[in-house]
C-alpha cells in the first residue's frame, strides 16, 4: 500500500512540474518553483495550520524558448500589500520580474518574467544589414531592439554620459531616413554637438544650433501642423477614428538634443518668449499625434525643473538608458514604479509605452558597427545638397568623439 502511495506522489510531483512538456521544462519549472517556495517561507508568506505551512497557490509557466515566462501567485488578505511590494527576482534564478499586476478579479498577482541572461540587442556590422532589417518594419513604426517595436510617437530619451544615448538616438533617426514613407525631421542642438553634425548631413536648412533659430524652426513646425488640420479633417469624415498614417501622410519630427541646455537658455529669455515656446510645445504634444507631428526630447536627466510635469505626462514613450539615479526614474516614470534591478550596459535601459510597456521594460538598443555619418549623408543625398565635402573628415571625427559620450 505504501509503495502505491509513493508512486502516486511521484506521479503527482512529475505532472505538477509539467514533465509532459519535456525534461528540460520539468527541471526548469521545479528548480524555480522550489526555490521560490523556500524563500517565500523565509519571508513569512507561509500560513501555519497545525504542523503544515501553507503557501499561496503558485502557477508558473515558460515560453517554448525559455526566454520568458509567467508567474501567478494567489492573492490573500494577509499578503495583498506584501505581494505588491516584494521584489521576487532574487528568488527566480536567472529570471527577473519585468512587470507585475493584479488579475482582473484581484485573485492573483501576475508577474511577467524574462531571462536576464538573454540579450535582445541587435548587431549590425554593415549599413546593408541595418537596411534589410528596417525594411521589414512598418513605415510608421520603429524598432528599439530585437523584441520591442513601437509606433512613432512623442518621445523622451534620457541617459547620462556613457549610457549610449547618442547612438540609440541615431539608430532611430536612421530608421526614419529609410522608410517607404518620407520623414520630415528637424534637428535642434543648442550645444552644436553631434546631432548638429548629423542634422547638417541630412538637412542643413532644418538644423538649428542657437536659440533664435530653434524657436523659429519650432514655429515653422507648428505652422505646418496647423496647415495639415483641414486636410486631415476632410479625410476623417470617412474614417473618424483614423490618423495621419492611415492616409500615407508624411510624419514630422522635431528633435531637441540636450534639452537641459535648451531649457537653461530659454529660462534667461523674457517671459513672452518663454510662454511662446511653452505654448508651441504643448500644442504639438497635445495635438500632434493624430496629425503626424512629434517631439523627441533628449536629455541627461528628466528633471522636473527642466520639463513641466503636465508636458512630460503627455509624452507616451519614455526611455531611460544606463544606471540612472532613482530620482531620474521617478521623474520619468512616476513614483511607485518598479524598475528591473540590473547593471545596465551601454545602450541598455528601460522604457515605458502605453501599449507594450505600461511598466518599465528592458530595452537594449542596437550595436551599429558602420559609419553613421556616411550612412546619413548617402540617404539624404537625393533630398539635400550643399553639405561641404571637405568637412567629412572633421565632422566624422566629431561624431565619433561625441557619440562616445
């Protein structure tokens, strides 16, 4: 009789750890779940009932490639707040919690897991491989890494020196330059650094390096947006919930690099000028999505003193690269948001986006092993002329030096 009981227990153990999905799945499931249960007991999640310690029900599953998984833990009155605040990644081996939330009925906490040892970084050793990959992406979408793709939208890109912020920005710009739909890009670089070099290669007439020209360029940008309103309004009569992309319209992007420098100089201007610039930015951010006009703000810190909270909150795509201070994450994403705890390499960080990343999600921007400046010049040649050839060596060095920062 005892042998039958033992056999039943063994069968139950094997089935509960999904042996039918394969030995590798079984070992992975049992190892992770067993470690999690032991650490939950140590952390006081067990309820003692006589001589038995009862843990909340745990449901664990993995994708076929084991790169990601899903953990569900049964909610209870005793553990509700504790489950919300506890960082479980340390109990999950190589897996980290990328985001967590309550199920619709509030009965389970659901944790989305990724294998922290897996890289989603794309490596492009030539411009041809970059173009080949980009051609597979929708003309109105941008890829961030090998698993994350976002629709073109207002964006904040934050990263300290050495975080890979510049190259990450350039990977987005180069995608825009090689879509089946033309992109109209404005480049504002108040420090006249690497973005100004790239901008001059792409479109010197829409590259601005001083406050006066930046404001004039922003005014022109907003005027173009206003001019599109009646055209789009007519088209929307047949498709009321559509936007510019449904009609094959040109996207327009206004990039402001070193936004902190821009905000600092703007603060020294008279009140009329400050109010005008603020009103222009608000108009684009609040109305531009449907019309196809977007702002990209690039900075080292997402400081509340540099960018209005209301303005920032209306920018859907927020990216923070590198190992930033906690306050930077709070300012960018809001208080009470969990950021995956790891040491971020160059070009790595987290982002939020309403559709695919409501909570901070890991991002690993591509490695670009080819001449970015030459790439931009070649892809702008049919549109823009007048970039002095003799400046190529000088500007190429400038890009290399400045991008390293």
